[in-house]
C-alpha cells in the first residue's frame, strides 16, 4: 500500500457505490475545514475510489485540489468489492461508551462540534436510560434492548420546577444533557 497526494481531477468515483452520502458531505467538509484532510481516500490501481466518496465530494466542495490517497493495489477485484462494503458497514457495529464520552466532552469540544449536530439527542444506539420529565413526575424508561421496564418517580410541582431548572443550568454550562445524572450523584 502506498500513500500519494493525488489531484482530485484524476480520481474516479466507483459507479456502483451503494452508499447515499449527500447528507454527510457538508459535515465531512466542515471536519476537513476544521482539522485538515486526516483520513486518506483509498483508491484502486485505476484511481477508482474504494473508500472515501464522501471525502472526495467534501474536498470538491471546499475547492481542495490535491488530496492524500492510499492505493489498495495489494487487493484483488473481489477483495476490493468486499472491502468497499465492509468499510462502510463496520461503523454500524460500534456503540458509544458514555462514561468515556463524558470524559472527552467539555465546553471547548462542544463549541468545535456545534455545526455537526453532535449532541446526546443525536447519538444513535445509546444504551442509557431515557428520562421523561412531565407534570406527572420523572419517568425513567429503559430501551427495549435492555429488557424494558420503567419507573415513575412522583414529583411535587416545586421539585419538578427545580429539577427542570437544574437540567437547564447543566445544559447551559455543558452544552448537552449527558452527564446530568452523574452531576446529581456527586
């Protein structure tokens, strides 16, 4: 495998790319704008994209002419096809470790990620309990994959208002609701 800087005009999209990536282009472009082009595009020996269609579209949007590319010239045609699929699929298998995510998150990070719609409400596949605070109290719902079940904790109107204020204050300070319960337990 070799790394080269390639003119974007020489790169060819794979005509059978099964991924629909238009929604991601703006976010990837913003990431490249903020951090630089840190994830090379993978090409076959004919400069056809193996992995990185969205990065190429983002680079075009940003007017980047030369981009880093890795050549997968050690793979057969069938291996390239399989790699194209599995490279996109494997990210779907991962989950967030919310304890570690909480350690990484701070106001500066939240500011940097503001344009990415990155907040706990948008993180898929979370495994912590959901809270619904309403006039009937605090309702904690577990996701079905954790065995279901829910608890209702009755709140007075005063408790309800105080809890909502604490949540609003926490979100104001941290930019996200993640970690709120941990802050209450301290």
